[in-house]
C-alpha cells in the first residue's frame, strides 16, 4: 500500500457528474464510469501484486534495502510526474515536517516491516495482514480520538474483526521457525498504516497542495530517513537476476509511483470512500498470486479469517446498512 495522503481535492459533485452534457450520447455518458472501474481493477492488481514483488526481491536483498529501493524509485517516478504536470515541491518547512512524520508510519517503517516479515512468512500472509489496516484505524479512532464513541456497530465489528485476526493467525497450527516474527512484523506494518491515516487526516488532509505533491514529499523524506541506516544492513547482492530486478522496478515505479496517480484519479472520479474499498480486493489478488506464482501453501483458516475480518470491518463502518435497506425496500416495492 503506497502513500496516499488525503489532500484536499476538487471532486465534481454527483449531481453534476450524473447529468449528461447537452448533445452527448449514452455511450459517451458511460465512459467515465467504465474508466474509473477499470482503474479500480488495475489499482487492486498493482497493490495486490506488491507482496509478490517484495517476496521475490527479498530473496536477494535485505529488508532495509528492499524498502529503500522501492522508496527511491517511487520518489523518482513521482518527481518525473510532477515535472510533467508542471507542479513544484513545497518550500515551507512545516509542510516537509508533516510529510516526514507521515513518511515514518506510511512508508519507511511499514515497508521495512513488510519486507522483513516476508522473509519469515509467505506473501499470502503479508497480504492478508495488510487487510487489517481498517481495523487498526478503527481501534486508534476509539482509543486516541476524543470525539469517537464506541457505537454498537463499531463494537460488534471490532469483535468480529478480532475473531478474524485470530483465525487468520491460526495459533493452533504452530508458529515456529520464525513465523511468529513474520506475523508480528506484518501486523506492525498494518498498525503503522492505521496510525498514518489518522496523522494524515489531521495534519495533511486540509492542505492546499495536491496529493501528488504530498506523496512525492513523503517518499523523498522516507528515502532520506532510511539512507543513513543502509551501511548497517548486509550489502545487497549486485547480481540479483532478472526476476528480482523486475520486482524492484515494479515495486518502485509502479506500486509506489504510478499506483498513486491511479488512486488519485479514482478519488477525483468517485470520492475517497469508493477509493478506500480497494482494501477489500488487495488480499484476494495477493493470495491468488502467492499460491499460483510462488506455490505458497494456502490453509483453510487464512481465507476464512480474512472473510471474518473484512466482514467485521464492513460492520464497523456501517457499510452493510445501505444493502440491508435496499433489500427491505424490494419486497415493499413488489407488494405495492
């Protein structure tokens, strides 16, 4: 999951987007909808495949170098995009300070943890732990934000989500051979994302800079943070092979660079709420790739735990209410 600070964006109103321009055909009206849906699928595939690339590159490079490599390439990609769009990096130190703080919990720390975690567990497990991010967001909201109250739906969602996490972990299967370290590292990365979303909402969401500018600032700051620690890690192999090299390029330029542009386009087209639902699709992609490409074992408790977890998140966010209301309305319409 690349950095995605929620900058203030001008999103067209639903009413305006729903109206067809005068003289347009129905096919022309449907194009924007098909466009954002295709972008959504592409974004899910990109972020879901990132765990495969981390696994492949992690077999050749230490975790710290994996994280630094994707951050550096991602920052370079975003800088090129800024140049093409004619945008500039901010000059005020306060903006860089907030971006640096967000970079710690959105990029530097979680990406090192995921890279380390996948050296001790499968990419499937890492992708499934990434799906717990909304659950951590809810936990932090209820514990750290004074205005948040534990409603019935949130309490029930947390309970179901906790059962899902335990099922996903599968402690009855045993966690020897460093697996526990891998689980804890991936869980810590998801927790970092949860903290990052709250920090972004409070200090970066209302800024005038575009999300592309803020993301570039974050990745630059993250690269600067990790660079001094590189000599402390084992030296990466200079001969990493085509598979690892391709994974590095995909992780940096695509998963940490171009993916943000796609996410930005979805937010502009359909809003942040719709864009955030990509979290539900990422574990499906990461699990399928881990099993099909890497031949990683998939145990019954992992998909079951993920379903319980995502269901708990949906309950806590009241995402099922519109579905239930619509289901109740259908018999009434049929009987009228």
